[in-house]
C-alpha cells in the first residue's frame, strides 16, 4: 500500500483505513487504463461513501481535528453573516436558508439565534450534508444550543427543485475535486494519478480533458509559455454553481472561501498551484499519501465563479475580503463587554483579529455575493467592493 510518509505516525486503525481506501483507488485504476484523473482521485479520497475523509467517523474540525473554520473561531462570524441574510429576507416572500456542508452545525445555530433576536426567522433552515458523521454532529449541536428552534432545521439528501431565500457556502468550493494541469514549452497536459512500481501513488501526464481546453488557454495567456507551471481548474465548482442558479428563484448566494481573482490565482510566481493538505493541523502539499485521513483543498478562482454566475442569470452583487464583508455585517457592533470578564474580553478581541486581520483570515478569504430577482440594492455589499478586480 502507499507509504504514509515518516512525518506522520499512524496508529493501527488509521493505517488500516488508508490501506483499504488505497486498495479501492488501485482497483479503480485497473478499470481505467491503470490511471485516473486527479479529480477522480481527490473525489475518492474525500467522498468515498465509506472510507472518504468526509465520510469517516473521526474529528475533522476544531482542536482535535485537522482544521478550524471561521464559525468555530467565534460566533461573531455567524452573527455578522445573519445581517446579510436579513437584507435578503426583506425582499423575498417566505424565504428559507440552504447551507452546504454545515460542519459541526455551529454556524446554523448561531445564525438562527441571531435571526430570532431580530424577529426574522426563515421558513426553514435546510442543510445539505454528504457526511452522515457530520450530520449527527450538527443535530447534536443544534439540539444543544437552540433546542426550541431545532424544528426549523431540515437535512436534505439532494438539492430542492426550486428555492427562494439565501444559499450559504462557507469553505465548500475549496474542497471540491479539481483537475490539475501542467504547462511546459507551449504544451499543456493533464496530471493523472497512477500506481507506481514502488507501491506508492504518483502523478503522470495524460491528454488534456477537452473541457479544460478553453480555461487552459486563458491560463497560458497569463504565464510564460516556456515556464514549467502546475495549477488547478475547478470544473466541479462551476457546475455546482450553474445548478444553484437554475433552482434559485429569488434571493442570494454567499460563497465565502479562500481564493483570488483569476489574474492573481494564475500568477507566474504561483507555479506549483495552490493545492494543500491538512492532517491534524499540519499543512503540507502531498495529496498522494494519507488517503481518507487528510483534507485536500485548493484556492478558489473567483473570476471563474463570477463568470459562471453571469452566464446562468445571476447578478454579481459584491466581491469583498472577509474582513470587509464581516464589517459590513456589523461585526464591530456585535462585540460585547457588559458583564464579561477581562479574560472573556481578551478572547473576543483575539477572535475578532483572527477573522479580520490581513495576516489571519481577513484578506485571504473572500466573499462573493450573487443575487437573483432582487429589486433593491444591497448597500452592505458596496463597502470596499472589489468586483473591479474580477
């Protein structure tokens, strides 16, 4: 089986888990000319129904997991997001919320609590969650934090055919399977994964998927054609957004993730791409180990998402840094000091810094706001709007 690298010491259960998934991947390769696209490999690693990273029953988010998300850092994130939702609710009849990949359920609970405080609860708060393990965690969190609102939350196994209200995708697109491409001497190839002679998985070059041709030309125009340059293209995120545009009748989609506009994403200096892996809060760039045990992510090309949105009838209403998006949502107004200990005040300030400082999440994370069939301008989205950079 694949070597999980001496940097990561695995217990017996973890080693057996990754060995089992490696066998599944290897079997898939034997059925496909002994190699599979990186997108297929990443999909198996993350979403195999039994052995994939997001399917397995182990901690993923928080101190005992592999990474931490903004809603877990502080309720200030979700409270600020709630006021963006309120702006949409005032323009829609019987709005609901649909959240993708709700993590531990903390954001859903905090948003619903803030909406209740403002007397603007949605008709329903839908959660679309692929992981049975995380769904159970979400139910536990919601029953613990907002038991009186638990009936508002409904878990879906598929997208509704029609939807009005607000769709939230916080750190969702970065975990969608990506295609990897390589440019060298005016030629472009796609990177596949094969099983090497030494028993380990390795990358190999293959013919470019025709769906990547147009995007590859756009990238080639931004880099030195003679340069050896590896990067990613996220077709899955674009297809996902196109589907959301079709089902959304009226409302908004908020996509919050780490990423760049196209010109920055495919900068000549970013010649190894943006792909990263996380295992027990340790980041590295080798996706060919720890199958089913580690998270695999890549940054988001927000220009591609904005183009997909416009092509499918959505309005690009705003593009902001996370810091500006949260400030527009009133994050500074949500700070409390009354009745708090000095220690609690210090913790809250530290949380605010992690969410908004450029050296933390404030600048690397962006918020792309997309709307459909709204009559009024969303003034919050005008604060430090960067649509010009897309």
